[in-house]
């Protein structure tokens, strides 16, 4: 770690009284500032215990935990927790308080003036994507997804540098979960918070984290690296089987389409001379031609039609597979397979960026 | 009533020895008063609970009325009925006592029967329907057994409470073990032994009945504990 | 029938019946005082203890058992026993035995309900409170108690009804017992006093039902918003289905 880490766990262990085995064994881990680290592993791997030791909901049996350079054990627990955001799966909203009061909990505890709290609450509600009308409602009136958003807002209220999250999106249905994941990922990037995120869902971890910590039963750290790296080179059999099947495809899911060997392809502007156009087709060894109008994609035409007629008089057909510039290689592959096509075009809001075919994707895999 | 003299012992075992048969008689009286009240109370409660389950709109008024009887002190209930039935005859006294005791059990029993049946999971009900049980069969063979734990819990509460209330019927001349409580007080010199015997035995009686019902309940619902043990 | 009713009406309209030394007003006040004071003491003693023990998750068995034990002890017997002990001590029997017995009577439902209330607060809510930075006592009084308020208040109501029902019995001990004195005295006198017996019972019934209603209203005012109130029939027997 070049600069000093935001969170540092040194030889941390936890044995619960009466337990045969330790829940967490001699774990050492560092989380950099602004990093999004996910803790994943099977049941019993101590990921939740580890998370809860950072804000001392569970006290470590041995080892040292520092946050922002300070020993976590130095200050009284409740003071430490007021500087750390905490989001849990069932949210735990206070049913006897309004949403506004729930969100403003930590600022109140810290003694902010009422105006400042209100302003902050209003700001947060927008950040997490909640309708301000909800502020005067009670938790029982909100849906699961809405409650989860309130939970995140409440954790962010005092603007803590660190966020601890324990399977926060586990209790909502898959569609809402996907949306929350997308939004939260963007949010974290915008706000630059250091996040430690526990999940049992390896795909969620792959999607969200800068780095993934894979834990084995008893809190043994098996691998701690960027998801692409782990997917490409799992450290051992345990990690491999934990990653699940279709590891290759999962890795493709992390690679953006624009990074791959996207090529120009047989595409010309409609004003191009037909003979020149024919030469382009020959160069690419294809029997079709892609048409552009000042950079905007129009479609394609059958090569045999390109002769003496000006290109602008031809009626281009749409491509079977069109991808956005922020798509991943995995969705490109999926689209090409589903669409029974051989090529996919990449477009950014109508503007043509390039073309991908199966060979190009395959090359990326072997890269 | 005069103040007790310091010379009267707190507990006189001799008295106990001399009056064993009276104690036994009063215990039986206590048991019969309790038993009668619970039997009739249970019968009425089952009927009213069935009505509430069949016609849900009747639950509120039924529970409301039972609640009113529950809230009014038993002494007052005796006194409200007494002038009409007359405390002169043994039958009259018995009826007054029973009406109050039975009335007291209604709220707890009705509430617990209804709650117990309602808390049977809807999936279970549906499965029973799907298998071909008719409504009444389902109620008796599936829902009632499943509701037993809650019903028995209510029955235990009602039993213990009635045992306590029976002591108050001593004011009517009955009282079971409550007779000793009042008698010990009403003597020209207060006699604590009787009072203590009365209180301790009625607590013991309540405990025995409570335990018996607990054991009976467990015997009738073997699935409850086995599931929890796993 | 009409003869009886006119007897009762006569009893009510006797001079001095309402405001005299043995009158309805002073006896009503005595009745209310004998009910309210023990409640205040019982709540002050049982509530903090129960709530604190529940928060620490200690004494679970005792906490649940106490209400069952309390139920088994006949209130009448307890009252008389208290009377005996205080009589031997030479203390005025109009007040102390009743208060002591009633406090003992009121404590179990308050205790068990308060304990259950705290123990059944959703763990996520408590954990969230800790995680956000509440100190332990703030978690207990700011979060657990308000969330558990419906069950706590239901327990207090059960005790309130029980205490109100036992106050009249104190009349057996002495000249106290609030409105119960009319009934007990009447029973002692025999069939001739049937008007007094009935009138006393009527007054007791009205007072008790009114006091219960009053509690309902107060409960609604005290309950924190957003926390649902238990339906009134459920209230009567919430104190643990063992």
C-alpha cells in the first residue's frame, strides 16, 4: 500500500466463548482509502464477524485493528461507531421515528444544529434516490427497497469516511437488488467512500468490488485481489470452486467492450464512391458493407447491391446486434450467440465506434 | 375485630393435625368450584369462539362483553347478582359464585381459542382443503390440534386465576380453602395459622393443576417439542 | 323488581350518602388512591429492573416464571396475610396491608411484560442502534423501550385491572377498601342490606370500567407514533403464554 491504508487488520482473531473453533483466525488485511473491498466466502467463514470487529459490534479476541491510523480500541466504542457508516441486511430502521429522524440519527448524536441536520437529510434523500415525500413517513409505510435506501442514507448522514455493509441487498427481490447494486456502485465512485462489503453472493462481489477478499471457514484469507485477477488466476482449489462455474464468462463480464480489439470494419460514409466502397469490402474479405452518415450508423447493405448506384440511394438494413459503449464483453458474447450473428456493432448514442466479431472476443479471452 | 395478641403463635401445627378432615373437605370444595367453573366456562367459550370464527364480525362484541365481565372485580359481580338470586340458600350462593367465576374465564378462553385457530398457517389449511377435508372435519382434526398449545396456555391461566378467585367466594359462605382465610381473620383473636394454611394450600392447588395441564398439553402435542429439539 | 330498584334509588339518595364521612366521594377517592399508589410504586420498582435485565439478557427463566407464580397466589389471601402481619406490628390496617399486598400483586405482570417487550425488539433494530453509535443506556431507553412500549403498557394495564379488582377486598380487613366497604358490610349484614350490596357493586363496576377506559386514553397519548397499539382484547392476556 503506497499511502497508509484506511482500515488495517493485523493478526485479528475471534473465538466465541464455548466454540470449538475460532470464527476468525489470525486475519491480516488492509483496505486502502476510497477502495471498495468485498468480503466473500461460504457460511462460517467469518466474513460478518470480521466486519463487525471493525466497528466493535463484536470485540476481537486478539490482534489489532486500526482505522485511519488510529487504534480502534483507543476511543470508546460508541464514539468510534459515530464515525463509521453501518448498514445491515434487515436495515433496522427505528419504527417509532420518521424517516427524516432515522436518517438524522448520527448528526443528532453528534450535536449538529437542527437546520444543518435538515439540510443534510434533504441532500441525502436525493443522493440515495428517495422521494422527499417519504421523509415524514414511518418505516412501516415503506417498501423493502425503499427501506434499504433509507438505511444507506442513514449510514452516510454524518459523512463518515468508511462504510461497513453486511449483505445490505440480500433481503430484497432480484430486480430491486440489481438496481440497488448499480446505483450504489455509482454512488461509491462519486463519493469516494471506503467501503467494506460482506456478501455470500460471489457475483455481487465480482460486480461491486475493486478488490475481493475470499475467506475460508474459520476466517482464513485465501485470496485478496482484484476480481479480474482472481477469476483469471484463482489461488487454489477452494477459490476455484467458490468462484463457481463459468469463471471465464464471469471474467468477460468485467471487461468493457471498448477495451477489446474493436476494429473499424467495412464501414464507409454514404458519400463514398461505389468503386472505393467495393475495394473496402475486398480488403476486409466480406460480402457486405456498413453505411455511416457523418459518423452515425445507418445499417448495412448486401455487397452485390454496391455497383453503379450511389450509396445514398441504397436502403440499409439494421444490424442484428447493437451494443452500447458501456457493455461488457460478456454481454457482447451473449448478444452474438442469441442473435445468431457473427458481428456486433458498438455504438455510443448513435455514433459508430466499431465492430466486434467472435474472433475478436476470443482474442481478448486469450490475452 | 381486635388486634392480634403477640401470644398467638404464627403457625400452630397442632391445629393442622386436629383439622385434617376439614382441610380435606374444603380442598374438595375448592376443586369442585374450580372444576365446575372451568368446565362450563370452556363449553361456553368454545361455543362463542366457534361463532366468532364462523362470523368474524361477532368477535369484537363478544370479546368486548367478556372483557367487561373480566374487568369488573369478582366481588362486585357477586354483589350485582346476589340480590336477584338470594344468598340465603346454598344453591343461590353456588350459582352466584359460579356465574362470576365462569364469566371471568370467558375472555381468556375465547381469546386464546380464536387466536389459536387463527394462527394455524394458511398453507396448512389449504393443504387440508386440497386433500379433501370438509370444513368441519378440518376444524376438528387439523386446526384444533394445531391450536392446542395456545388453547392450553389460556386454560392454564384461567385455571390458576379461578383457583385464586374461589377464595373470594368465602365472602358468600363458600370459599373452599378461602374459608380458612376468612375464618382465621374473623375470629375474635386473629388466628394466622388458618390464614397461612388457606393461602399456601390454594397456591399449591393452583400449582398442581397448572403442572397437570402442562403435562397434559405436552402429551397431546408431541410434535411441538420434537421439532424444537432438532 | 321495582321494589328492589326503588330501594337502591333510596339508598343513593340518602342524605350524606355522597359527601359524608362514609360517603361515595371520599370512598371513591380512597379507592383510587389505594389503586394508584401501589401502581406507581410497582412500576417504579419493576419496570427499570425488568428492562435492564432484559437488555442484558439475564434472568430469563425467572422473568418468565414470575408472572406464573404471581398468578397462583390468590390476591385475597395475600391481602389478608399482609393484614395479619401488619396487625401484629400494630400498624393501621386501613392503608399499609392493602398497599403492600397490591404492590406485590402488581409487580409480576409489569415485570414479565416489560421483560418480554425488550427481549422481542427486532435484533436488527438494536444492532443498527449500536452500530450508529448509541451508548448502551441510550439503546435501551431511546430505542428498545419505545419500540417495546405497546407490550410494556399492556402489562401495566393488566396490573391496573388486577389492582382495581383487589382494592374492594381490603374492606374485609378494616373500614377501608374504598367502595368495597359497602359490599363487604352488606354481605355481613345479610339479605336486608341488598340495596347497599347492589349499589356498592354498581359503583365499583362503574369506577373500574371507567379507570380502565382512562388508561386506554392515556396509553394512546403516551405511545410513540409509528408503533402500533395492541388490540384491547389481546391486552388482557398478553402476559406470556407459557
